C-alpha cells in the first residue's frame, strides 16, 4: 500500500486534536507499564493451546516489536512513517516465520489488554477508545496485508529458485522444503506410481519411523494419496488417525495430518507429493492463497518428474536391443567394468566371451530377413538359458553377442561354459526345402590375466574371435596377449595401404550450430573408411594405427584437399559456412606445411580462407609449443584460423593458448556432457567461456546431446556448438538437405 493510500486511511480514522492529546496522555501514563503489558501478552499467547505449536522458538522477537508498537500507538504522531511501521510489523512476522493466525491473534489480545489497562486507570482520563480502536483496525489491516504480500513474494522467489535445480532429486528436496514452509509441516515424501501400486521414494525432514516405509508399497486407490490421484485434486486431512483415509502402518509411524498433492503427467498419474505433520499441530484448514502455490508447486514437480521418467525410459531403450530384448552395445562397457571390480574384490576370475555367428549371412540372404531375425532371437534365448543367473549376455552388433561370465574360480570352469555356449549355438535352420547350418566363432579373454579398461578387454576378445573364425569357425580361442594384437595391427596396416590405393576413405560432416539462431554456421570434416567387408568404419577402428605409420601424410593431404574443395563448393553456392579440419601430429612436423597450405588455397580461388579452421589436439600442440606457434603464425598469414581441439582435457594453460595465437578452442565433450547434473562441470565450462570472451577467442562446445545442455551453454554465453542433438556426422549432400 502506497503513502497516498495510507493518508486515506489516516483520514478515515478522524483523530482530532483533543483525541490525539488524550491518546498521548494515556501513553505517558502507560509507559512504565509497557514491559508488563508485553509480558502479559506473551504469556497469553504461550498459554493458548491452539497457538503453542506454531510458536516454538519463534516468540523471541515479539516483545521488542510490540513494545515499540505500543509506544508509537500512543505517541499522537500518525504520519506516513507510523503507517509504514505497521507494514513493517507484518513483514517482520512473515520473515521470522510466525504464522498468519498468530499475527491476527496477537492484535486481538493486545487490543483486549490495552482496553483493560486503560479502563483501570485512576483517575480515569478522557478515554477515546473509539479512536484507539479505529487506529488499531487500520494497523491490523496494514500489517496483515504486508504479511500476505511478503509471504507471497517469498513463495514466488522460492518457486523461481526451483528452476535453478536441474537434478530431479535436488528439485524434489527443494520442492518438499518449500511445501513444508508454506503450510508449516514437518516433512514431505515423494510417492511414485508403479503400475497399480504406490511406493515411497524420496524423503525430506521426516522421522526415521516414517523413512523406514521406503520399501512399503500400497494400492494406488488407498489413503490420502489414492484419493488425491482418483480425484486429481489435493487432499488435506488435519486429523489423519481419525479420518476415513487412515492406514494403520502410517498411524503407527506417528502421522497426525496429511496433505496429498497429485502429480499428473500427459499419460496419467505419476505419483503424489505427501506433506506430513508429526510433532507440529496442523491447522484446521489451509488458506486459499496457500492452495494456489501448492497447486503450482505440484505442477512444476509433475513436469520435472515426467521429464525424468521419460529420460529414464529413453535411456533404457537406448541400452536395450529391441529385437532380442538383451542389453546392447551401449550398456556393455559399464557392465564389464562392474564385473571387473567385483572380480578384483572377491579375488575371482571374470571372462568375456565374444560370439560371432558362422553362416548367418546365407540364412539372412536366402531365407529372408524375417527368418534372420527369428534366428537371432532364438540364439539369444538359447544363450540366455545356459548362462548362470549372475552372468550377462548382450547383443553387441548384427550377429555378434558378448557374454560376461562372473565369479569363476578356475579356467576349467570357463572352458566348460564356453564349450556349452558353442554347442548351444550349433543348429540347422530350415525353411521349406532349404536347410542351412549355423555355428559360432568364439573369442575369450580372462581378467585379471588380461587387464585394462572394459573397451580394451572387449577388443581383445574380438581379436581372439577373429582367430577362431580364421581357423574355420565352430570353435573358440583364448586371447594370447601382445602377439595377437601385433598380428591384428599388421593385418590392419595392410588393409590401410589398400584403402589408400583404392580410394576407400571419405569425409563425413558434423554441423556447428549457432545456439541463438539455431542456424548452421559451419561443419567439421571427419574421416570415414568405407571398408569393402566391414562397412563404414569410424576413426576409432583404425586411426591409432594410421596416425603412427607413414600413411598418415598422404591421407592427411587428401583430407585437406578434399575438405577445401568441398568448402569452395559451399562458398560458391552462397553457403558461407566455416569449415573445421583436423590436423594429425605428423602434419605439424612438416617443415613445408605452410607452403603446402598456400598451394592448396591457390587451387580454390572461390574459397574464403578466413572460413578455414585447422584443428590441433591440445596434447599434440603442447609437445613443442614454440615450433607449433611458428607454424601457426606462418599459416595465419594466409588467412586461415587455428583452434585447439579437446580443450580442457589436458594441461594447456592460458599462456600456451595465447602463445600459440589460436583463434579459438573447442570445449571437450567430457566437460560438456556432465553439465546437466554436475555443478562443478557447469562452473568449469563457465570459467572457460569467461576466459575466452576476455581474450576474444571463439568457443565451440562439443558433444551436445540434448536440448537442456544446449540451453545451459547458451545461458553461459557459448555461441557455437556441435553434437548429436543437432545432427550426427553425415555426407555433404545430406548436410545440405538438413540445413537448407
């Protein structure tokens, strides 16, 4: 309420000069008695059974507030500052956490005490009780209104604060605390729906007896939670033990009152936010303004809960093979790592069995894809039926399966299981008059005899499987360590030489997108190998070998020339896209690299050289900072830019970034991906962005896989990003179709 309104209230009181003088006179007489008046007021509030539960630990500030207030009431000065003080009294009550009923009760009791004291004065002064009561009415109105506005403001701030919590668990905890503050409850729990049952999940501020109900489930139609879900409206029960919703297990746990807020999603009920009273006395009814905030809180919690459950379902689908129902390739590294940890802890053996089906391609080609799919499902079922309950089977790719054998005590046990798997796959697949044989080539590696990360063990089992296949199939081989890896490397090197001769390499392109406009601004060239037998291979399958052999130089030159030719075509067609090209370590060591770049640029006259960004991996750049810096300066004279790739994963310091004179860097996926759930990664990325802005350096965030991460990056000031959220790497023609 503004001061104009306050003056209107002052006019309504009609306190004349004689009444003002009389009130001031009463104030002088009452002044010595103010401490005892306040103490009487204090004692009466504490003695009130209905109010006592609200006041525990909160009355410490009231004596001072009311002593000053009584003095002002009888001061005879009812200016704007007096009315402003009435509003502040309401604000202070709200800030201390004294409930609104206590504020109203306080005014009622102080009015009665003052009236009694004034009436007992002797000799009795000219008592303007009517004027005093009018002033008290206005004071109560202003304080009450300010209290409501302050609590509403605090509630809105708290609701806005919820939007800063991206973790579902953090969001629930803050939601539960806010709900408890709004209604003066002891705690809250999140009750989730699982089919036709409800199960307690998260707890906030509840006694141990109630927390032990975390494993308890009950029908979705029972209790206050069931009633709230059935009616799709909140249910408040101030006397839970004697209500029709009472359930014995909760009464025994000490539940005195319950508020159930239904959480509803697009597909139906998700669960309930159950707000509970145990030690605190619950109000008979909840004010209507609190209901509005509670409903809004429930809607917000429903939204994040629905999104969380949707993401969980998508994650489950992403790690599950849709044909066989087995875990897929994405789920495997985590399971292998867990099995390795358990083997180390229990001093046992863990075995990886890599199974590739012999003769599956003729079945698929001659008998049809439907029969091929049925065969894969049958093999998956057969393999699942012969492994032990603690083991894992996954469909790795196509006709490849991996079995993780745990808790093996001896190699003889592993050999027996492997023989059983081999016999299980062996069968005849028949349709009409056609009968085709199916068997398996199996590779085996055993931890801890073979050690390393999960991906390395999978690769080693794969190598052993190829050796079994080269031996004619329908057999298994054990991984034999370094000699086997060297054999594979020599074979891969021979294939790479043929790939160069036959022109089997190609470039795929991943777009770089402006996070503000969502328009493509550039693309990164990524090497792919169109293998004649194994199909399209990503760099992970061959790059380590390629980068460590002389073939990297001709391949690197081919990548540069092909990428620049494509860039010129885009620029000529009006697509002014930046083009990012990765450089290998061997290319940085070429003494004539800058001259080679210059010659290439001269071959493409329609190319915008300032749109070319040559990417250097951070760890490679730091091996010889001075030499790399000299090469960069030489090339920058030609108009091209340099950027540090995988920035943040190595030891690059700011001075190296400056010394290298790079025009930008890419924030590595390992920093970007965890941002949604990690405050530390969020802070680290923000620090890198702030540093880049201060140095006028371009930043591109890698590995953006969802809209939430993209929005977080945009809010941090990152302009450019790439990742599967926008597009996987695609051929140039497809990129043009996607972003035309």
